[in-house]
C-alpha cells in the first residue's frame, strides 16, 4: 500500500516511501491492467514513457514474476514521445525500452509501434505515427488503455514542453514539436490524445521534481508554464505515483 494517499480534483496521488517501491507498485499496476484488458478485450494497448524514472519499472517487468505472468503476446506497445534520433542512439526512448524490457520478454514484434525518430523530416515522422495509431484504433480519437508519463523538473510531460507549439494542438494525434531549450525537435502525443486514454499514470520520483510537482498539483492552472497540468483525462483515470522525495512540498 502507498504510505500516503492524497486527493486532488480528478486525480489520485499515491506517495511511496522510496523510488524502488514506486517502481514495484507501477509494475504491478501495469500487470494488473494488462490482465484486465486482455481478459476483457483480448488486447492491452499501452504508450510508454522515456527518460530515466520508468527504467526500474521496466527492469522489474522483465524479471520474475512478471516475465512469466504478464500476457506479453497480447500487448501493443506505443510511445508517448520520442527524441528525433535513430533507434540505436543512446538518447532514443525506443532503445531504452527495448533494452530494459522488450528484448527480455516474449512480445510479438508486430505489436511494437516505434516512432521513426531517425526521419529527419520530423513532421512526416509525426504524421506517419499519427496514421499508424489512427489505423490501429480505427478512429481519429484513439483510446489507449494505459499511458505512462513522466514529468520533467520544468513541468513538461511526454514532449509537451513549456511554451512550445504542441501545447496548442488539439486536432492531431501526434506532432513534431520544436523545443528551443533543447535546440531539437521531439515527436509527441498531443495532450488531446493523452486525455482520451482510459488510464493515465504519472511516475515521478526525486527531490528535483518536488517544487514543480507542488505547482502542477496545488498551484494555479498555468499549463503554458506547467504542461503536465494539461493532462486531465476526459473519461479515464489519472493517477500520480510519486515518491516521498518528490512529494515533500505537497499538502
Ligand atoms: C523523455 C520523456 C520525458 C520524461 C521526463 C522525465 O523523452 O524524456 O518522455 O517526458 O518522462 O523528462 O524524465 P526522467 O524520468 O528522466 O526524470
């Protein structure tokens, strides 16, 4: 059980003593939802996040008991965002997830939908990814069963960075987003796509996120400054799974 359960409008927040416990509980949530949707619908569609926080969760899922119990062959893997680099680059979110999880569990290769970060025509990469998702779900309003998200110290999530163009896009599934402070493009699901999901779960750990997390969860609604505030699922669950270090300023 979480050490503390806080309630915010339309969101549940579970605070765990340590990042290791957070990772284990997140892995259990993945496994539980995978079972629920595979039993109920015959498949489980998930968009994974990149960065460092989810690595521990992916490593746990690639190990016992999850490696033997999760219905890997019925899971369809997508990404919430991708860096505009080739898939074998250390920065690639695909590479990180492949190395920590997908290369170690019996997934079906055709069920992995990688974003073409290597395509130097970034808008085309975003359009191809949007088309892939649209055709997979058979709608312009795809509903992932689960989307995992992280949050940066600046309040970004996926690659929805403060004061960037992607924050304003509500008629596309995924877009190419130029991030000035990185001097780089990213491909990202739009907030609209994320908010269509059945379950959205943030994993946030570390003291360096604490001040921003307080603003995101308890501060005024300033989504241009704190894009994570854009994530308000229309008809889905929103769960913040955080460690005590990130929660130190929360009431
Ligand atoms: C990425 C992620 C990004 C990440 C946050 C938090 O491409 O980096 O999708 O949104 O989740 O930046 O990253 P950490 O988990 O490394 O703090």
